[in-house]
């Protein structure tokens, strides 16, 4: 479901953090390239809606997943402007991010959504991510249930560990003062933490075979990156880079339900300040 290489490059700080030693802390402003780059890679991970809103009866269960193509950031953002101004980020992005999803119907038209990616290792990265959402759908009167309003709150937390600042390919033993001087790759950690709120208006065709929706929301992003590199002289770099950002979002999409059990969805997810992504998903109704 997931290319962990994609998530490990979300911070895309390349070899920029290893120049300092000890446990330094950097808090770049929201306008910095570092902050904007962190926000850029947060966008595909935010736990947005899976598809057109649908009222689920109490105990109804849907299982599925989604795939999100990850675009490449602007070359400008690959040059730090605050924490490390004289280096260039080394970004090698994988094409997609994916995760499983489950939705269960609750009383009073509420629904609980969850996604969990257990601790798995792919290549040089180890990911462990969890997302949750609580939503409520309200159908509009006099529309026969064909139009609805969805209110939703979501949360994502977890971590990804791997060689981000100094992968083995960047190690060097010629210049003590240059980045990545040493023989062991870094063991860095990225925490893509976020929470937010969304509202969407939806309409369904007669019989419910096709649904369309559009909405907007706000997300609070608090990503944290921690370097973990020991150079050839034994100096340990545990530098942290953390930001606190608020982003407005807009989205729209459609869902096709070829049967009462199957739903296939596509969504355009726009963060005007950062990036536009596409989300493609499918769900199967167990009961």
C-alpha cells in the first residue's frame, strides 16, 4: 500500500542538518523554504475524506485503501533559507503514498474512520503511522436523501525512521568539515503530525450509484524532524527542525458505486499555499 521512500523524503532536508553537532533546535518561520517543504510533504499524508459522503447504519463497516501520487517540490524549496543557508537538499521522491482505511457507522449519523500502518521496513526506512476521523452526515430535507452536509474532524500521528540526511550514498571520508563525514548512514526520524476540520456538500444520483462533493477545511500541521547522525569523529547530530503551520484546504471529488458493496472514488485535494494532489481510493462494504 505504501512506498515508504515517499514518506522519508517528506522532509527533504538532504545533507543539510549534519553540519551541526549535539542537540540543536531550529524553528524556521512559516515563510522559510524549510517550513514550506515540510508542509508540501504533509499534504499527501493528511487524513482527508475517502469519497462522497454516505450515511452508514449503526455497525456498518467499510474497508479499503487509497493511493496518492506525490508531486516533486519546486527546485527553489530544495535550498534551505533559514536553518542551513549554504546547502542544497538532496530529494529523491518515490511516486506514490498509500494506506489502508476502515469506516464504521455509529449512532446518530456519526461515523468513525481509521487507518493504521504498522511498523514496517522498506529499503532504509521504517514507518509507523495512524490516522483517525470522526464525522457526521446530515441530509437536506425535501431532497429524498440526495443532498447532504458532512462535518468531519481528523488526526494523523506517527513516525518514519530512516537515512534521510546522510544515506549511504552521501557518506564521505575526505573532508571533516563537509556534510556526511563518516562510515555509517544516519538514522533520522520524521513525525508528520496534523489535525484539522472539514465540511463538504454532497449530492447523489437517483439510486445512489454516483456521488459528487465539494468542500473546504483547515489543517494544523506540526511536523517534527530529528536528525540522527554520528560522524567519523564520534560527534552525534540530533538537530531538530519543527514548525507550527495552519493551512486552508479545498477539495472536490466523485464516487461511483457499481454495487451496494463497492465504492470507487477520486478526489482533487488542494492546499493553495503548497501543493495540489490527487487521491484515488476504493472501499468494500462488509455489512
